[in-house]
C-alpha cells in the first residue's frame, strides 16, 4: 500500500488526538447522569474530602461494592481541575484513548501491518457504544484498559519475560477496578497456556511472579477492608454484591441470551465479520496450532461464556473483550480486500473519524446520552438546596424514587435526599406511599424541614392545601419547598458561597 495515510507515526498521532477530542468534546456543561456516573463521582468526591484512600464511603456510609482505583484517579482529577462534571469523566476519557492506542499497538505487534492496526482502532470506535461509555464516568472503560494492557504485556512476554511483571501489575489494576472481573487476564492466560500445552511456561518464575503480583496487589483493598470491617465486608462484597447480583434472584428462563441479544442489536456492521473471524481464528488456534490466533480467540470467547452465566447482563460489562473483537474483525476484513480497496477504506475510515470529531465539537446535535444534557434540573436547584438545607439535615422526599434524583443531587448539592415518605399500613402489613395528609402531618411535626417533589405533585398539594406550602424554587421537573411557617428562614443571598456548588 502506498497511501500516505498508511504511516505508523501519523496514524498514532491522529488516533490519540481524535480520541481525546471525541471523548472530551462538549463535556464542560453537559452534566453527569443520576445513576452510576453520579454514584462513582460522589465516592471520589468523598475520597478527596476525607483523605481516606482505602475505606470508601458514599454519603458518609461505608461502601463495599467497588474497589477504589477509578475513584482515586477521579479524586486526583478533582484535586487538579476542581470538583466538576468534567473532572468526573476525565480519567475515563483518558482510559478510552488508551484503549484505542493499545488496540492499535497490539494489532501492530501481532501482524506488523499498519492498515490492520488502524482498522482495529476504527472498529473499536464504531459503533458508538464504546465512544458513549468513554464519555461517562463509569468503571467499565478503566477495566477494559487494564485488561487490554495485560494482554499486550502477555504477548510481549513471549520474547521478553520481564513483561510478565507488567502483565501482573495490569491485572492487579483490573482487580482494583472491578474486583473479580479483573481476574479475566489470569483465567484466559492460564487457559491459553494449557490449550497450547506450554507446560514449562506455566511454571516460569517470571509468569508466576506476575500472577503473584496480580493477586497480592489486586486484592489489597479487599484485605484492608476485611481487616477493618470483618466478615461484614466479605458478606456484603462477595455475597450480596457479586454472588446475589450475578446469580441470585429470579429472571426470565433465557437470561443467558441477554448478551447475544445486545450484540445482535448493537454490534453492526461488524457482527458478521467478527463471527466469521472467530471461526477462522478458532480453527487456526486449535487445528493449525497458531498461538496468536488461539489467544485472540480465547480472549473474547471465554469472557463471553463466563459472563453469560450472570443474570445481571449489560453490554458495557463486555468492553474488556472489544479490543480482541476489533483486531479479529480488522484482520478478517484485511484478508478479503485488495490493496486498492484498502487504500479507499483507509481514506473512508479517516474521514469518518474526522467527521465524528467535528460532530462532537462544533455542532449542537445530540446523540446518545453523553451529548445530551444530564441532570439539568438537579443542577438548576443544587445551589438553593445547598443554601437552605443545613449540612446535618436531609431533604424530605415526597413521591420521588429512592435513587432518582438522590445520587445526582448529593453530588451537585452535597445534600442527601431521604427515602420516599411512607406510612405503615396495617391492612397490607407494610409501608405504603404517603398521602398529602401524611405529608402535612410530617411538616407539622418538623416545619423547618425542606422537601423535594415533582412539580406535578407540588401543584396537587397546593391545590388541596392552599397557603400551607412555600415554594423555594422550582423548574419544569422538580419543586423544592418547605412549610409556610418556615418561609422567613429561607435565604436567597448566595454571596457567602461559591457558585456553582459543583459545576
């Protein structure tokens, strides 16, 4: 190929620059979503405020569900750039860029072909589910980066054994990112060595040292929390949050087809090429004894099969196998195209990436969750809620859910929303949603408490009980209010606080 674009340095520079612009573009004022993003951002915020690196909290309560590495990095971004939505996604965007680069470098290492390497990066970027997640502050992208780095180091260790130490360190970081899901590099590498009958490699001191590093460093957080909290941590982390979430509960009988449905829905146009490629790579690996093909085959297949046993299936949990699928797809397409078609395809791929950069950064168009403003109504109310709710007081919850907008509100206003107001019902032997009369009783017993509800519910309240509620501030979604008796204590003077509380 004679295309000027088929130059390694040019391709690497272009991919890094374009990935950063795609992942970080239009992030300064879009906000973060209420659920995972705000939950993780709040944990990092509390790490920064408390200085506690190992004992993670959420709303001041010990949190045992996630290891701390992504939160350390987000807290570091908070300390450098300030606490903001932008800082909350910054490290994820860097990891997304790192995955693109590592996929390129790994493909180049294996096949010494710049076209395959660039095509691998392109397949990873499109369709946009990977891009969308790289623009969010969750833990799946960091996990995918460390898994990819681990396999890059594992391939490098074929020629230089000390790379096994990097393999172990990357795996440790994967475990510190998402607990037992970080064990996939060890599991797949072990299966590869067994299937390829590399018995001596299994007892190689460098490999064993890498495995030891992975386990000791990777489970260091678990050990610290077990020592501090005892059996309660083990029960909560491994029992309630891993075993029950993955294997407990009742789901539809064919839950194991969840990931298959997701791929059929979201992995176009690459799905046919990936399936054909997997068949070819499996044949080369097991029949022709090609070790590179065998490992690239085992990486996604074992990940897919193991994760399918879980009843909690979300496609982003499989991002750790996307780089392997991208390389397999690019290699398969490369074998079908002639030089002229490859030149044309390279120009097309470059243009598509450039167009995406422009779409994200210079157009107002919205696509997927991360180009749409998130938690807008929460951010509008955050300052007045922070001002009028004392730090030691929670916000009453009238007819809102237990988690929405609780998670985002805590991050943006540093104030906690209660669980929804309920009352005991003797007939049903359990709590039921509170009525307007129940709210009036609660406000009578504590007239200085502030409350949050939907704007629709607030209008119903004021219609039924005129002159009983004082509306502090509202928007098209939420109403923040208190009792009329508390009206004289409400403040609108923001001169003493820095605005916004969190941008």
